[in-house]
C-alpha cells in the first residue's frame, strides 16, 4: 500500500506517537524479560522485538470488518517474541509474563491448546499485555501505562517451523494441495516428538549429573569416562585435590585452584583420557595411585616455570597425560602428546620422565 493511502488511514501525528512508544518500549521489555528469565535460572535462546510498519498497520485497519477499528485499537504495533529451548520453559516464561504484566485476557490465548490433531502448524503462547501501573512508577514507564503490545512465546523448533511456514507463503492449511497438507501434518508430528524428546533427554542428563557423583565415589570402576563423570571425579577426589595442590606448588606458584570444575575443561579431559585408553574413572584413579611418586617427581622437573592466575580444577590430569605420553612407545607417545600441547616436545617430556624415574628408583 502506498503512502498516499496510508495518510488517509492513519493520522501522521498519531502514527508518529505510537511508533515512538513502540520503538522505545521494545528494548526495555526485551531487557526486562531477559532479567526475569535470569532471575528464574532460565537460559533463553533469544528475545526478539519488532515494530509493525506503518503500511502493515494501515493494511490491517483496512482489512478489519469493524468500520470503527483504528490505530488506537491495535495491540500488535509492538511485538516481542521469546524463544525457549524446551516446551516446559514456555510455561515458565508464560508464568513470569502473567506475574509481571497486566494481561488482556480477552485478547490473549495459549494457541498451543487449539492445535487439533490434523493441524500442520506450531502455534505459540500469545499474550496481549501492558505494563502494570505499579511497574510504571517503579521503572519510570508512565508514558507506556496505556500502551498494549504482544508477547509470543515458543520453542526454537516451533520458531523454525513458523519461519519456514511463513517463507513458503501459505497462511492456512486450506491453501495447500491435499498431498502437501498430509506431509505438513507428518512433519508437524515429528517436530512435536522432537520437542518432547529433547526435553526428556535434558531431564535424563540432569538425573545422570545428579547421581554420577555417588557412582564415582562408590563404584568408580563402573563409571565410564565422559564430561559429567570427569567433572564429578575432579571435584570430589582427594587424590586429584592433592595433585592439584602439588601442581600449583611446583609449577604455578602464585596461582589459585578454580573453585569448581569447568565444563569445557572437563569435556577436553574426557576426550583426551579416552584417546589414552582410559575407559573408566576407576582406571584413571588406579593409574594415578600406581604412579603417584613418579608423577610427583615428574612435576618437580618443571621448577616453577609458568605463570597463571588460576589453574583449572583437575589441572594435574593434563600433566599426568604428558607423563603417560612420555612413557609410551615413541611414535604413539609423540602422537598423543601432540593432542595435549604444542609447546612440549616428546624428547623433553621423555627426559623429564626419565629424570623422575631415576629419582624414584
């Protein structure tokens, strides 16, 4: 629609005022929702905001059946979309929205509840809201107290569906050929299953993380090497703690040991330990105990040669793997050592290992 039609539909000053409110409120609401999610311990994929263009606003007014529908009746000039990773997080965000904003119940709907078995789309929880009066005073939002806007909440898979559906240009299933409609229905079912499965996988991983520490303590030989088992091992093992203290004393004199294990570091350790042939936590623990004196002597060969502010919890294991590499046959040892560090040659590592062996002989 051209601007000449627009000027007849929406007054210039009225549009300017509404657009200014939407444009300035959008970033504030985005930060507000991120703050609410953070306080609730929720990690969101994204929070997006958009302001409806004048041409789209005018087209909506023209298309309305009600002859007296105007810009002042419009509740979606500002739209905020919250994208979560999992379906149950949609409910958490919805609860936060209901607590923090004044919800227009007549115009808000959880469209997920309307999804019939034969529907081919994903729909979001959809709210029309405005800032509560008490929040207007608290946050200096007084100019927004009568301004209504939309908040949509959906999962990342629902969002992907909606974006592809929009790009294809079909707004309803009736517009599609029946054969394509059936394919859409099957695909919607698959995505719904995927959403549920991802949520269940997350739950299973959380259960495993909560229980693996007990298994590492009680049955280490039965616990396979992975990121979570390594995190539990390096955070709970007195043996690892003693070697970390020794590592700092011998090599990183002014460093502090991190207060908790790093997931990134634990992931790296898990991969390296598997490459070295360690398949269980018990296997690692037994190897460390068998070579305890040799490892201490190996660390002593460094003579406080490096400076760091913080050493990762379990940092000793990287140096233990350097010792392991030095004790392996040369070709294997070179290959393994190259995966740990590019600054230590096999010859130097071997020399330190031999010096340590001589001390403990």
